[in-house]
C-alpha cells in the first residue's frame, strides 16, 4: 500500500497508519473498536525469493489446508529445534465495529501481535458472563525496535463499557454472525510483514 508501483497503493499512507484495505480510508494511528467474536486462521506463504504466493491456508486454524490433514500435526505450524519461528503464520482475528462510523471490519494480529491478542482475550474474560461486545477498546499503533530494526506494533486498551444503543447495535450484528464461518483474507500480506492489521 506504500509502494507507488503497487496496484494497492494508497496515497498519503504513512508508516504505522491503520487503514481500510477495501475502501483505502486512512484512520491514523488510533481507532476505537467493539470486538464481536474471536477466530483463528493460518496461512503459509512461499518465500518471496521463490516467487511468493500462498502454499497452504486454513480459515479456521485447525484444518482445510493442503499440506497436512490438520494444522496441529503440520511441521510448518511448529517452532524448529533451533527456535526458528513456524513457517506458517497464525492469525488471531476479531470481527469488530469501528467507532464512531460503526463500520464492520476485522482486526487480524500475527507475529508480535499474538501476545497483544492473548492479553486482549484475557482482559475480555475478566468481564465474566458479559459478551465480548460489552467493551469499547482503543487500538493504537506504536513504534518499537528490536535487533532487526524498527517496526510498528499494536497496543490495545479498555476505554469504557458500551452504552445501551451500542450494545443493541453490536448484539444485532453478533447474532447475524453467530454460527456462520467468518473467513479473513490475509492473501494481501506476506511473510515480510513484521506486524499486520488488515481491515
């Protein structure tokens, strides 16, 4: 989206910006969201030096791929003996409502974002029997550094509980999604992305 030669180029997009991959709308570094449900998925990319493309994909993170009957027995889903990360990327996906526009979109976290996703799940479980869509969360992108260089990573924090109107709106959408397979298209991402949050 930042390469001018790409068909996905978005004018004005800066490093660390959140954006809509369908409408190309740029949201900046911070958005407010109401999560609806949580799903997992997996995708295994061919290396860019080998031409790129998808080698295998599971929309539920369990099965449906072409390399192994299930993801848990696939060697590409596991860390190697020397600690090298799995070749297959695991995504934590959150169909959610963007505020204040109330657009429906999906937040997908992988790589360094999985720790953030697990913390988010733990926070939501602290609310007991309340549905996931009871809370409004701030999703903010911050710049971080490691041995590989500088990258951008999500920070998710609880802001407030939804009001009655938001609760009804989110509940109606949740009931429409309940029991249906939610498929997240990560095909536009590749293994070079340190972190990705496609909307």
